[in-house]
C-alpha cells in the first residue's frame, strides 16, 4: 500500500512541510512516528546552533551550552476513510531546552534568559515560549494516506498509472508485451502552464514541472478510467484529467480565471516523452501528415542520420499548422539549441511515432494548434492548443494521445474521426 507523508496541523504554519515523502505500509505507521521524532530531534539541534549564533558573550568570557531533549508526546487520531483512501494522523511533540552560560574567569556565571525574537526562529517551522534558557515545542504532524488511484488498464492491455517517483504530476503508460520497462513512456501532466497577460510580449509561467521529490503533491482522484487533480496557480484554478480509452489517452484541461488579469493566451503543455521501443533520437520513425500523405518530420534534414549526436542534439524540429511557415529553415540559437522548420505545413495537427518493432503507434493530436514539433533527444510529441482567458471566465483545452497496435493510416483515420470532438 503506497502512502504519502507530509506535515500538516492547524497550529503549524501552512508553509511547513515534512521531509521527503516516505514509502510506508500500514504496519509501519509507528515507524513513521519514530521517524518524525528523529526528524524533530535533528531540527532541535539545528535550531540550537542557529540560536547560539544570536548570543555573544563579553570579551574574555567562556561560552558553554547544552541541549536537553525532553520526552516525546504522541497523539494519534482514528484512521479515516476519505475518497477511498485511508488517512492516518499522528502529532509528535518534542520538547527541548537550550541552556547558554557565559562565564568570566573569577566571576559567577551569567545565564541567558532572554526571549528569542521571532525573527531569529523561522516561524514557518517553530513555535516557541521561554523559561530559563529556551523551551521550544517542535510539532510534527505525520499524515499518511494511501494513494487511492490504482493502475488503470484498458481492454487492449495498455496500462495507465501515476509516476509516483515525482511529487509533481506525471503519468506512466505501459503497453503489453515482454520487458515492460522497454514498453513504458512517461507524460509530464503538464510540463508547464503558461499565459500571456495583456500588453506583454513575454509569456508568464504559472507552473513548471520539477522532477523528483520537490514541490507540492496534488490530491489525485480516480473516477472510472480517469485520473485527475486540481490546483491553484495564483488566480488561475486548474483541473487536469487523463482518461484511458480503448485507443489511447484523452487529456482534458480546465482553467478558471479568478484574477483580474485578462490573459490573451493560456495553455498547458502536455509532454509525452518516448522511451524504450518508442525512443527515436534521430527521428527515423516519427511522422507528420501533409496533403500528399505521411512524411518523416525530419525528412528535410537527411544528414541527421549520420552526423555525430553532439552535432544533431540539442534540437527542436517544427512543422506549422495554423502559423505561417518560417522562412528560415535552420536557426542556431544562443542557448545552443538548433531549431529546424519544415518547409511545408501539415494538414492535420498530429505527430506520430512508430515503435521500433513496427507494431505500435503513439500519435498526439488536437483540434487545432499553431505548430507541431518534437525534441528528438526525448522524442516528445507537442501539439499544444491554447485559448484566451478573461477574468471570471473558463477555458477548456483537450488533446489525445493515440496508443494502439496498427498503422499510420489507421492513426490518420482516428484523427480525422475524433479531432473535432476535442475542445
């Protein structure tokens, strides 16, 4: 049973978080409380060192100090059932005193009894009171709950799950067959949320994905074959939903503008990153569609197949849909990334990659977009739609990632049939 742990208690500042999330099972709940005690003791010693820096003895004085760790107090709550998950709570108190002594030779010791100001102790982490020396109650709330969303599987055996090695939202897709690790790719859900306020040329990133155990974990929900969560990015409320269908994954984003800003454009970048049998670093199996038919996205750069990878990468390969085709075919930018622009616009907003064994198709498409593109190093597929978002208004954007055994022509048929159903 997968559990997540974080600090949470109404008496503690909301900004306080527990250390890295831990993987527990129900039988290890007491062990989580012990871990919280050890964490609190470590914080006590850290804060003692911080406190000592604020006290200066007179010249020729000797400063002595001691840190005394008191007993712990543990308050357990009854387990609760919330949205199919079991919620375990415990509050751990560790009391400790810091005694500081300044002693001059041939004189009696002077004990420090001042109250530390709040500016000297981060209020996001500690509450404090003062007796002789300093008594600080450090409160850690260990809140553990089972992650309710389980792996979802469609009728063809394609599986959808949460990539839980990341705190921030990412999904994992696995297709059936031997060596599951080679048949898995991940989707940043999303990679970033970006808007452009009125009168500005530069965009504003409301959210950026960070890998690993950093940032705030969303409260995932599972409804049928869908995984979803909601978050607030400043004045924009955001809902993300991924629904596993029999031929792929439908991505649904909702934006509610609760601010006074009139966003000329807002979008969330879905980032499927192909690995294993879907990885295509030289874009030999990644296609777009023109009015004449399918063509390799990078067909106009044949040298990519033989040039050293450090010359080919880093790169971005783009093909226009509604945007004008840029006159400059190759652009070497200051950040070291080379941008390639295909000379002919696509007639369908889609990017498709064949698996190395030729049996599977992964194809991203949307209703409309400015261009489609890929970072070949990641073999990602971008077809990101955008919309304006006025104050008090709601915008909905959707795209779909086809995942099925079949051909490019079958993928095209699905895109033509489903594209106009997307928002």
